DNA sequence: TTGTAAGCGTTATCAT
DNA sequence: ATGATAACGCTTACAA
């Protein structure tokens, strides 16, 4: 691999001049510039990002931490962030946290040690305090899908409570009064916000909340399967089943079919997220649209604005969920 | 951020000793080692990976290039690779190629410039020659889902032709003789291999291949929608529709339902890949299982073996597709 | 076992 | 406009 030395040699100029040409951040005469460019081409020179980053303390890359690499949800988020940054000539370094404190911290430290210019984090295990502390450090961070008062201007969130409210309200408006709920894990904030919205809607319709119609799932398909089975076994009747996300709803649909239940005739089912295949399920899933890709884009824009001086970008911190009515929930 | 200097100061030892402790690759007395560790803890020292990598020409991280970050297929692949490497204490740096030559090359150069210890590539636009050339360089590379004779020992592939053969054979065995096909893009190798298998099966059953029952799609859901519409419009009857992948098949299912066609009674449909929601579609999709997550794991293992000296790992270069029979294809 | 010092490939601050 | 040269934070012979 050719280095800057060899380029400067071949071009007959100093190191500094070569550096100036690559960064074009200082006047270099057209003639010498051309000599340098020619030398670079001839040698197939590619700057060493590591050395560059060590010397300049910049890296033109931003770290991205997601819980998992697979799954429809994070895929969209990563895609949004990456494309936005790439268009700006920046690179993204992705790593995972697996919703585990140690792994999240480890991932963050990895990204920091790589000299990322900024961090975009979708973390769920690490504490608010840790993030606030981290925020005081030198590297700007953006939190996605989590709201922390003390650093509100660094957060990109969805109003999950509103979403929870909207979906349950739509079920109530269809006449349902016996409504079961499969939630996400209790320790996840978005999960709780959705439940909060759910309860608010119930209250508005004077429907008492029944703890026995609540099952705590884990946001996976299997969780939905288990949830339906468990709720059915409990023996308390319900005509609608609101799920904390689409993946669990898809598990519910599959299990219901297996048990010979007709959705939506015997049971209305709803999801949350509007993942890519929600409209491909049978029946097509009534759900809440979660503009996660756009939010990924926005997180990137926030970084571009703050770190890379794209002043004119408009930042929007909170996104609004929307009801998407399809065929899995009907009038009772 | 504390540096190695401050640690050596506080511990009262030399730079080199601190370095030895962090890498524990040379004898250090227990006493001094403890002093160093204490100093590190006290300062909250975190080694600077950039400097480390510059000095040692290693980075403990491997570059991963995928066409897209979203989608069920690559998500599984990245997940497999990442978890395998992470368990070995290595990190993965992910970037995208978007099936575009320039972007793929750009992505590869980015990874190289980051000093990755190895590259795992899922590339489709770049030429064989380019990869062969790249392979001659200093950084070991692994190619996933693409077979290149000259570097067969660096490739992890699936026998796509066999898969294409198996799925069409299963349809033929159900008595179908008028079989339409929606393929992936012509310029993708896997797409062509699948077609090749398809044709072989037809031949075996003495069914002439009909070019007019062939539609070239793009491996996306929309491609499937358009494909079905186009094939129907052509007016040539068919009782089965074999799709080049599951995403297109899902588009076909949705469009068929929209048109009031009953799948599988009026039309048998098959996919390829067995993506995560293939069993959630209605009807559940008969398809070919593509063990992409395992292949992601294997690519990582190949790197671990070659680059990180885990000698005992067993490497498997070619994976075998398996027929998964569900409900979308029935006896005619 | 420990220390010294020369890199690693850049950037950036001075001079000129 | 260009050139020397000292960082950047670490690894690694080579000495001691």
C-alpha cells in the first residue's frame, strides 16, 4: 500500500503539500496540485483512515448501535441512517447491544475507541444516568427511541403512548369491550408507554382494566404464540386482542389459525409498528405505523447538523404514530 | 481521555510495560501488573483502537459488506456473522454496496482503509477479476453467496441450481405442467442458477420451457406483483407459478388475493429462501430453505480460522438447500 | 522482568 | 505557496 511519503517523493513535493491536496483545505498552486494528483493515481494511493483519524481526531464515520442486526424493525432504521449519512460522504460503523447492559457498554466503548465523530444509539439496557454521563463527554450522541429529559435535544422518539391510545381506541370504537393485551417486556420503556396509552383509551370508554387479560410477552413472534395460548387457557372471554407489536401479532395470527379460530370473525387482532410484512399477513394486519426509517434518517440529520455543520437541516424530535386500518380487526 | 502515558506515569512504570499488560503477550511480574491495572482503573483508561491499529497493523475487527441493511435475508446473514465474531472478541464493521459497482468498491476501500483484519463480502456488481485481484492483496477476504473458481476456498455458497431444481420438481410432481416463472434480475448469478435448476427439472419431466411464461423480476415484493399481473395479461394459462425468491412470492400472494384468485386452489405458488415470515403468509409458503444465517456463521468461522488462528474450526464451503413444503402449492 | 526509542501514516503548526 | 517537524497513542524490536 502506497503511503503519503511515496506520493510526495514521486511528485517531488513535501508531505504537507500532499496532505493539503487530499484535504484541499489550503491553497496549492494548480501546477503542484496536478503533480500530486498524478502521483496519487500512478501509485493507486489510498489514504490510511486510521492514521488520518489518529492525527486529526476525526474519522468521518458515525457509530450506530442497535439491539439486533436482524428483524424488520432495525433493518429499516439502519437503512435510513446509513443512506442519509452516505449521501453526505460519511460512513457508519454498526454494532449491536443485544439489550444487555454489558454488551451495550461494550459496543459503545468499541465505537468510541474507533474515534467515531458521533454516536447514534438505540439502547435499552443501559441506564439514563449512564447516557447522561456519556453525553457530557467529547463525542456527541443521539438517542433514538428513548426519551431522556436531561438531553431532550439529543433524542428522536415516537409518541408510543399516543400510538397505544390510538390502536385501543380504534378497537373500542368497533364495539369491543373485552379486550386482551399482549405487551412487550416490562423493562422496556416503549412497551410501557404503549400500555399507558392502552389504559387511557379504556378509561375514556369506561372500560375497567383487567389485569388477567394482560400477558407479558417479549416482542417476538413466539411471545405472541405463547400469549394467545396463555390468555385462552385463562378462560376469561375476550373479543379483541391488542398486541404490543406486529411480530407478536403475527405469532397470534399463526397460532389462532392453528387452533381453528377465525380472525377477525371470532377475534380481532391488532399490532404495532407496521413492519414490512404487516400487509402480507392473513388477514392483513390493523396496526400503528411507526416511521422508523424516517426516524433513522432524522437521527442522521441531527448528526449532520451538529457535527458536520449542515446548519440548514430541520430537525424534528418527536414523530407521530398513525393508525393503519386493515382487515384483522372488525366491528364486534 | 486518559492515554497510556498517564497510566504509565501513575503506575510508575514504562509505556512498554503498560502495553504488555493490556495485551498480556509478555511476562510482567504480578506486582507491576497489579499496579498497572490499578492505574488503569483509576483513570478509567480505555485504549485507543485507532492508535493501536496504526501501530500494530491489526484491528481485531472484520469488515462486512452487504447489499442492503434492511430485508429479512441480509439481516439474518449479518446476525450470524456478528454473533460468531463477537463471541471470539472481534468486532464487525458493516457497510453497504447497494448492488452498485461504485458503491461496492467504495465500501471495500472504506473497510480496507479502516485496517480490517479480513473482509467478508456479499457483492454482486463488482467483477470476478476485481475480486481475484483484491484477493491477491494483503487482507484476506471471504466471499459469500458467490462462487469464483480461482478462489474457491474463500467462497461460502449455496447450491442455487439444486434449489431451483428441487422446487420446480416438487411442483411437477404435483402434476403441474403449465408452470410460469418469475425470476430475479438476469445479472445476478444466484438468480440464473435457480433458473438453470428450474429448466433441468422441466427437462427431466419432458416439459418444454416456454419463454413466454417467464417474467424477469427484481427480487422485491413489487416485482412479484408486477410479474403476476404481466403473466396473467399475457393470456397463456398456467397452474403453477414458481418465484425466484420469497419476497416476490409474497407480492404474488397479495396480488392474487386482490384479484380474487384462490391460492393454492386456482394457482400454486412457490418461493425461495424461506425468509422469516414465509410461514406467516397466507397460505403459508412452500419454498426452499436457504440457511443464510448458518452461512453467515460459517463465513465468520473461516475468518477466525485463517486470520485469528482458531485452527480446529471445521469449514464447509457449500451449503445444501432443502425443500420446505407448506400450503401454497398443491396437487393440480 | 523492565525500559528506551523508533516507527505506524497522517495532520497541523510553524517557518520560509 | 511550500517545506520542516512535532504531535497523535500505541506496538515492538532491542537493550539493559
